[in-house]
């Protein structure tokens, strides 16, 4: 008979960083998380947290800049469209990638699209920026809310992003 032990906290951290849509799991060498109230101040605080963690992990400037823009866009979407009271940010760093996850306990509402002639609308371009800056990205409903994620290569590639519809 085989004895089963509950997963260790370290094993759970690794499992949290896995993306089922990838063939190979991402095994982070570093993981950082923070949870903030879902208010406008969360965007600047999440960006500062990202800047500090990526600097500590010695991630290159171009990738770190892209990560801060992505974090800003994803956290802004949670604050404006989810109805959640909190937003959680997870950053995972492996030898070849930086993974960004923004989780909330709400459901994102689809924002109103600007009408014709409203080319100077202030919003509505966030996920297009995420797509342009990331290698892969996605937004998924979870049993407890919404998870948005983006994957950046450790070294900039300049290629188009892949979108995943699988959780």
C-alpha cells in the first residue's frame, strides 16, 4: 500500500505557476505574490511591486518595461471591470520566461466599444497592448473569478503573441 502525503507548500507554489495550455510546465526559480484592494491605487502599487521584483531577479530592462505595462493593463481591467474587492498579482520567473498572472474574485464585464468616430477614446486598448508585448496571453474564468495571464520571454523576441482560450 502506498502512503499519500498532502502536497508541500513548495509543491503547491510550483503547481500554481503551471499553465495547462503549455506542453511543458513552467518551473519558476522565483515566485512573488501580492494582494491589493481593487481600487485605482492598486495599479501603481502593482507596477511598483513588479519593478522591484524584476529588478531583484535581474530581468532585463526591455522585458521589465513590458511587464510593467502588462501588469498595469491587467490590474486596471480588474479594478474597472470585475466587481472584485481585491486583486492578486503573481509573478513567476524561470530561466527563460517571466509569467504574469492577475487574479480576482469577480467576472470581467465586456467594456462598451467606442462608437464610430471615437478614435480618440481613452480606454479599450489594454488587451491589445498585452497581446503586442507578450509571447502568449489569455483571460479565463475560474471557479472563483477571473485569471488573466501573460508570458514574456526572458529575452525580447518581437514576435506576435499567441492567445490561448484554454484555462
